[in-house]
C-alpha cells in the first residue's frame, strides 16, 4: 500500500532538519582535523568559497528537483528523464554505504558518551587513549552492539514519519547542538595561549593555497552539506510549494558552515595548546585518540569530553536519520512497502555491512 506523501509542518522545521542532515560527523569530527592537515586559514578560505559558489547552487538544484517532482531520489531522476534513473540508484547505493559506516562511528561516539558520563578519564599517559581505542574498536562484539544501539535510535525517529519524527526531533536537537557547541567554544578560546591556535585557524599561508587544498575542501564541502547523494532531493520533496527554496538553501549552508567554524574554534585552540600543531592533522582516529588525551590535560576535561561527545552524537544522529529517510522514501514509494517494513528490509543487510568494518 502506498502511503500518503509526507510534508514538513513548518519551514523552520524543514531548515532545522536539513541543517541537521548537513551538520554531522563531517563538521565536528572531520573538519577540525582537515583544517589542521591542510594548513589552517588557507583551507578555511577555500572551503567557504566552495560552499557558497558550488555547494549552494547544487543544494538548491537538489531541493528544486525534489519539490518539482514530489518524489524520492530514484523517482525524481526518472521523472526528469528515464535515462537518468541510474543517477538516483547511485545516490541510494552511496547512502547505503555511508550509513553503514556512519552507524559504526555513531556507536563509538555513544560509547564515549557513556564513558564520560561515568565521570572519569579512561587513560593514563601518552598513548593510553590510542591503545584504548584500538583495543575497543577491534573487539568483535561490543562496538557492534553500540552501533546497533545508534541505528535503533535512528529507526525509532524515522518510523514516526517526516513531521512527527524527523522534524520534531530536529527542533529539539539542533538548538541543543548549538548550545553545547557555544559552551565548548567559550571554554576553548578563553584558555591561556588560545591565540596561537586562532592564528593558525584564521591565518592564511599563501603557500598552502594549492590544488591539493582545493580538492580537499571540495570533498569536505560536498560531504558536509549532504549534497550529491539525493538527500536534499528527498527533503525538498516534502517542502510545500509556497516556500522560498533559495532562502532555505542559503540558511542551511550558513548553519552548516557556522557549525564547522565553531567546531574549529572549539577544537583547534585546545589541541594546539596541549598537543601542538602536529596533533592537528591526525585523520580518522583524531576524535577518539588525540582529543581524549587533550581533554585529560584540561581543567574540567571530563565535562568538556562529555559535552563534546554528546555534541558529536546529536550531530551524527540527525545526519544518519536523513540518510535512512532517503532510502526509506525510495522503498516505500517505488515498491509500496510500509515504513516499518522498508526500514527493516534496509537495516538488516546494512548491519552485516557495518559488521565488516
Ligand atoms: N553531512 C553529513 C556530515 O557532515 O557528517 C554527512 C552526510 C549526511 C553525508 C548525508 C551525506 C549525506 F547524504
């Protein structure tokens, strides 16, 4: 049975849900690390230019395609031209893969929230946090269970539908995210010596304005804005015809960049002060190894750690929800499955893929 098409209850709800999709692990986990790896201000400049010159038009195009066709990503491209249907399928496959990996990292984040909620640092001395993370993530069952817990939370929201589930949750979680982030920024920039980190973040070294930096910024911008995979096609299809999409896309791009910038402000100075510039470019394990070690050297570091991982959790949850929703919209609209059935059909094979990481 095909369900009645969903719609956002308010434009604010839509903007917060779409910003919730855009603001995710990419902003808080990846962005500060990339700023470090690509040399600070030069990367920031390239990133912001790309967001507004390339990301914004692409997002507006996706939202418009969704609203014009009133369909999921596969249906939308098929409606534009049956030969373009494959573009929709590429989107679905990409989302499926991203979600399987997102749940693994979401599970790690949940674990760290629980550790910090217990009220103590969990390592002693340099290297202890890296050892802890390597041991934890290599365990056969525990990380899987945390990942599954994260996925179940997404499912609980998504099966309630667009306005009753995703929109309602985003309206609570996004303000909470800003509040947590603002607190972390205030703490970070008022540390003695924070100026060094800020100079690194905003100072532009012309030698770093290279093709490499540009390509790094391009990949980061597309991932961070959730464009190029059909999420915004799906979210756009729920927007009433009376709303101004250009304004909404502008708000989403601004909110996403603001969170990336604030995350940089929250993370770069404290890492700079405690661990030096070398620690900045640590890729994947940055949040789970370098940061807890940094937190352990800060006064009030347990609380900072708790707030940081809670923030990361909120950001990851709203992004994962948007990915799940886009896949479910495809299954319910194209095959007529009920929402719950579509969700289960999707998450069971996905859990196996997650287990493989
Ligand atoms: N934009 C999210 C982030 O920055 O973490 C990740 C993401 C969500 C990417 C949805 C792609 C997507 F379709």
